[in-house]
């Protein structure tokens, strides 16, 4: 009888931020199915409690990760084998309306939350000689569109941050990678992609004519979190159905 395969997360603890969102919920279920104990972090307490009742989460912590005290609490709650920085937010505005307050907000949410948790978790992982960190950026960091300069800049900065951190911690057995998703289904995009304009967008820019399902990141996340990616670090894994090829 053989033991668990290289994709197994048996005995691993995963800290997943943005856990209450559509993508986060799917990711939590996938990690749990792979054997992990998942600690979900989000600003929305109700969905986290429901996920615990359903067995999708082993534990949860509610708070705004833009607050350094909340970051400290997350880092102190457990010794994570895997950290997934899935918190993010976008804002589409023309450049003329992109003021310093918006730029600061995009950096706070999309870069500094991940950077703060990496700074807290990576040294502890290094001390144990192993660990996985996955920072969720966006395909718009690599293939931007008009009206998202602040968001694209923040997500691109996250890639640069990740690659530098990956070099620093590679010798300690910690792999730090980036997941760059494209357009996905979910409540935030549902109305647009159901509209005539949204359908035209999919027909024009999506090679298979559709945006990705809400669970499209599960496989890539499991790959980057498991032993299958032990020789992969500083990598940007794009999951966009071919959108960025255009």
C-alpha cells in the first residue's frame, strides 16, 4: 500500500486570506479535501462561521488585514505550512481620476497586506526548514487594460516583491510564488458578463469564449502548496484561459 502522493496536504496547516469570497471558499474546500487544516481569514465573520460548520475550515480569524495588529494576530494563531495571500480589491478609474488616496488604497490592500504576512511568516517557515507562500496577483499586472493603473501597479509590485523574497528564502526550503488569475466567474462580475457587453468581451478576448469558473484556481493552488512544486520558486503562474496571449 502506498502513502499519500506528492499532491497530498495531509498534516499541513494552510492560512488562507480572503477566505470568505467566492474564490477563497472554493480554495478552502480544495485544501481541506487534500487533507489540510485550513485557517480562514476575512473581514466577514458570518461566512467564515458557516464554512466552519460545513467542515471547510478548521479555524478562522475575522479582521481587516490592512491593520498590522490583525496581521500579528494571524501570524500568532498558528504555525502555518502554507500561506495563501488571497486578499485583494480593484478599482477602475481613468488616470485623471486616479488620485494619491486611490493609489495608497490599492497598495495597502493588494501589496502591503501580503508583504506584511510574508514578513511575519517566512522567517518562521525558514526556521523549520520548509514552507510555501502563494501570493495572488492578477493577469492585469502583466497584461493591463485601460482605467486600472493603480490596481495594475499594485499587483505588479506584488510580483516584484515575491520574486525578491523567493530568492532570499530559497536556501531555507521556503518556496514563494505568484498566482496570476484572469477573469473569473463570481458575484462581483456576474452582472457584467451576463450583459451584452460582457458577452462580446468573452467572444473577443477569451480563446474558449468564456471566463474561468470560480474553482479555476484550485488545481494551481494545490500544485503550489504541495510537494509537487518543491523545485518551483519565484514563479508567476498565469491562470487566464489564454486571455493574455492576445
